[in-house]
């Protein structure tokens, strides 16, 4: 069906030949689109894992005293700022 209707012309065989000639480029284009979206998924997942790691580091530090709360806030601020900057670069 793809060979017949991708490049539909009055002469069916001429359209099929044009489709066969274009098929390798279309396959490469589809593969490159899949790889691009996979890269975007990997970047998003890495940002999620990085944010979770900084949240766990801040929670492990605790908020029992003013100094530990301040250090937890600094960990969260610097970690999430780094994560946002790295996501913008991706």
C-alpha cells in the first residue's frame, strides 16, 4: 500500500518506482526521528533523577536547626538551578 499510494501518479508503476527509490531515505528519516525523541526522553529522565537526588540530599541533611535548614535550602536552590541550566542547554 505504501509503494502504491505514497507517490500516487497516473502511471502506477512509475509512482511505485519513485516510492521504491525514496524508501531508503524515508526509513533513515523515520529512524532519525525516533533517535531524536529518544534523546529528548533521556534528557528529561536524567533531569528527573537529578532533581530527585538533590531532594534526597536536602532531606538527608535535615531541618532540625536553623543552620541545617539553611544548608538544605542552599542544596535545593543550587541543585535545581544547575538542573534547569543543564536542561536549557540540552
